[in-house]
C-alpha cells in the first residue's frame, strides 16, 4: 500500500542490519523525515545508544517505548486466561508480542504526525500480517511500507553490500546460523541450521534454559496463586504480571522447563520449523489449568476448551484487534470469574508437573468423589441417566436392525 507519497514515516527499528538499511532506503526513495521506533517488550537487548545510531543513519528522532508492563498485563495474561496453545504445542510467544508493538507504533505515528509506517518483516512470514492487520484495524487510512516486498535486495549479503556502498554505520558480524526473536514471554529460533526438521537443535542456541539433563538433580516446588484467572503471587509473594513472568522465567530456565520443537503451519501457507523457550509461560499455563480443574463448572470448561484452537489461531494469524477475538475474550473472561486458588508445580529436568491444587471456592467435593461408602450419591440413579443418554443411540440401532 504505497500508492501515494508519504509526508512522514515511522519505522519499526531495531538498529540491526535490516532496519538500518531500510531507514536509508526509505530516505532515498521518499525523501521525507523518518522517525525510528523501538519497542521494549522485555527482550533484554541493549537499548542504550540506539537513539544515536538511528540519528547517524538518518532518522529525525528515535522513540524507545517501554511496553513491558502493558505486554504482560494486557496481552500475555488475557491469552493465558484462554489457555491458548497453537497446534498443540506453541504458546504463541512471538504472535502475542506483535499486537502490542503495532499498537504502540500507531500511537507513536499519530503523536508524531506520521501518515505512513514501515517494517522489516519479510514477505514469507507471519509478522507482516500481524503488524499490518493491527495497524489497519487501528487506523484504516495508514499507509504501510514493507521494503522486503518492494526492493531489489534479496539477501543479507545484498544488505551488507548496500550498507557498505552508502557508509551505513553497522556492525557486520558473522551471521548466526538461525534467526532469533525474544520478548518477556519467550525466545524463538528459526531458519538456518533449523530448516532441516530431522536435525536436533544444537544446545548452544538456547539463551535462557539449561539442558534438562544438566538441570539440578533435586526438584523445585513452586506455588502459583490465581485470582479470577490471573496469576497474582508466587510462593506467597504478590507480584505485578511482568515481574511475576520474569520470576517464573528464571525458575523454569534453571530446571530446563519450556523448550518446544515444532513444525507449524504459517498463515501464509507454508510449514515452518520453530524452536521455542517459554519457561514462565509453560508454568503459568499448567498451573492455570490445575486451578481451573477445581473451580470451573464442567460444562463451562468443556465449551471454553472447545474454543481454544480458534482463539489460538486468531492470535497466531494476527487478529488480536478483530471483533471475533474480542468476542471470544469476553466469553473467556466471564468463565474465569471464580478461578481462584493455588497450584503447586514440581520443576524437574525439563518438566513442570502439577502435584497439588487447592481453592477456597473449589467445586471438588471429596464426599461425592470418594470410592468408599457415602450417603450423598445414590448410585442407582445412574441407571436412568444412562438410559436417557442412550435413547438416541438405541433408536438408531433399532432402525438399522429393521
């Protein structure tokens, strides 16, 4: 969507090779002011000096937005309330970061008077869709510039040559044999040496977690407290969402928890292998389900669980700000009223196992569940229950027998 000449451009900027080249390319192609935008979502990268680097590359100014608290509170935690898992394994760490970044980009674009935004996502990936769907949902008139879908550069080698020709101040180092993306919820690794789905991910790629076999020989028990579907405390200490997530990331990483290796189906139609580290998110997802098992009505749980795949798909494909996701979120949040209690998790050699759960509002009644004699459940009542539920099956069988 680059049919018109922009007046001012906001660029999603990291200071790396691609976005440094893109910044220069935008200046050359459009000859308008470019504002660099960097989002801090807990990736832990060094942000000092980014302003000077952006200005040296031609940016009019550089905005660094601290989105860590908002990311955890308003994006990760609502998603965790839904127990969202994509294709059975992926906890959506990259997917959920894109809408908070794009939302902040649009706020910055409006504040800076930018009528166009630009990003460095490639034409093969999901991120281009996620960024642009959010941008257009928030401002249907915004112009979007995606250089990788327009320019003649086709590789990192081309970008390096472009940077050298124009004396762009970049540090050219040996390329990592994979692509990495980090935030407070997870780290993803894709491409390069991981493109062979038969090859085991080398140990040296992992930045957070230790190898499960190298984890401590003694397990660590951790208690997570929930209030209306949100984690609010760990081992009795109340924390805000971002601090709680970081704390569990550290505990899970120490015990090798949260590594996942999958081949997923991208929204654009191809299969892609991803290796992920999600230590804190793994603990939270399992602890949350444990508290739900005690406190959620069985039919509510069944219906909500039937919507998990749809909710996860919406997040994965970039429809966070779509009415269908908001509709599902309202249902999810209603279901979470009363999901309050504690789960005890044992962290050991890559596993996060539920070993206990308790709640003051539990629906679990040991007198009903017992296999011993009791006075509260009339077992003979089950006969009519079964015959009524079997009625349609018996009618079909009688028909087929005729």
